[in-house]
C-alpha cells in the first residue's frame, strides 16, 4: 500500500491516542485516572439539549447552508457583540464542525506552499500539523525567560517575508497562561502594520481565574472587520462542555468567509443541523452555566496546585485560565514521552507529553475532571516518581509496592 508523503509527515494526535489507550484499559476493568483529557465533565446546557431535541422531534434533518444556519449565525453575531464589542454581519461568520475545522479551513484559505505561520510555544498539538497539511512551514517561537508568556522581540526576529500568519491562543492550551493586555496590544499593532494575519484561538476565553481577563484582540484595532488582520475563532466545546456537538465558528472579512465556505462545501458540506440547533440553544440560553463551570474549574485548579506543592523538584507555574497545567518534570527526566508511558503503565494515570506542545520535559495535566481524580491522580504520580513519597499505595483494590527507586 502506498501512503502519500504528506500523510506520512503528519504526527498522530497524542491526546486522541492516549484517550484510546485509557478507554481500552478501562474496558479491561483497570482503575485508570485520566488527567490528559481536554473536556469539562459538566452536562450540556438544558437549553442546548431542548433545542437539538426539538429538531429531532420534527424529523426534518436535512442539509443546512454550508456556512451555518441563519438563526445560529444571528446568535453568534449577538455573542460577538456582547463579548468582543464588535457588530459583524452574517457574511462575516462561518460555522464549522468544531473550532478545529474552522482553523484548518482558514489555513487552507490563506496559506500558500512555503508560507510561514508563527506558532507560539507552548502550543496546541494540532497547530504545526495543520500548517504542514496545507504545505506551509510552522515556525516555532519559544519563550526564553522560563515562562510561558511570549515576547514581542522573539516574534519580530522570527518574522520573515514569508510570514503569512501568527496564531495566538490565550488563555493557552497547554499552559493555562493568559497573555497580558500589553502583549495583545503590541501584536495586534504589529500584525496590522505588517499585513500579517493574527489568528486568535479564543476557545477558552471565558475560562479565566483570580479576576484575570483575556482581553479580545479586537479591542486594540480601529479597523473594521473587513479591513483588520485580526481573525477570531471560537466555539461551544469548552465553555459549555459541548465537545461532542462539534460546533465552532470563524469571524473574518467577507472574502475570507467566502473562500472558507467554498472549501467547506467541497469537504464536509455543512455542520450537522442538530448540533447547530444545540449550539444556538447554548448561546441564547442562561449563561450562568459558563460561570458555574468556571468556578468549578478554578476550584479544581486550586486543588491541583495544593497537591503539586509537595511534589519534590517539580516546578509548576500557576495556570490563569483553561483547565490545563504544564508542570516541569525535567528534574526526573527530559523525555516526556517515556515519562507519560511510565506513569500510565505503573500508576494507571494518563498525562500528555510536553514534547507534543513544544515543551519537552513537561507533562500536560488536565484538571477538568473531579477533585477525587485530581487528588488520587497526583498521589499516584508522586508514588511512582517521588522518592520522598510513601513506598506503598492502593490502586483500585490492589496494594502496590514501588521497587524501582
């Protein structure tokens, strides 16, 4: 069988692979704790369920407009005005099958072969692979000051005549960092002056803690949506706990939306109408569910920080948003892949290697689950790695003795 060179160049999604491994172990009856999964545990909003159920009850489940149902687009326009302070037209909105497809369609629309896209480390695992899929060149910019916050001087040095776009994800997956207002203002100004697209992945924009605010890039440009280089990508997956509905959207100028619509028409035709109805229900329903989720996740973050403090020689920068942390385990090993595999094999704890996010020696831990999973998961990790931790532990109904330290 012949596999294309492009397909061979794309890395497997580590999060999806680990999810599958965890599922298989659980089906065998193993007491796996999943600290790698990127989705909240709350139920979907009742307004989303009722809205999608109403569509199902009608039984008229057909094709929708390629760029999204008009009623959902109106809900997104309202959401954009309320949360970004910008009034956009229906022609500036395209609904896709998740924010992931929205980003991919956008990259197909703007990137020519050998164009460069700047990606700020730590980054979401799919960014570099998506750029490669459209024959672009991912240019990774890593912070040099030991933090997870990018610096403009590093970005400016990485920009070349081939730079087409910069992707900014704040609040950031995997670190939980929220980029400063000063930085967002600087990068917006830089991109507007240089004619570089600024792609804002805002999927976590309301999941912030301790009074921190993720200020929208729109606040720092005077250009209207037809002329700005700022492009917004968002969706219902994270804020509403609706990952399985697969609805995201893009806010961009009409020409780009037209191009993305043509691409979507030739690939997936349209987002499922039942999922769109659910997204509309979530956006128009009571928004207290988002605040309730935020408070729950902030409490989980505090529990994680408390448990990690007693972990010998592990450094963790306190997350300001999302539901991820990216502790530094380099005191134990620089090979995060082997470390994650070791923890899954010995402690039955799923983590994600930092290598996949451009931060070797780190592990991404998700605190979107239960407090019990967080506390027990960290206890198992300490048992497996920390020589100062107790030598014995119960995992499920089995007593295990550590014999490798």
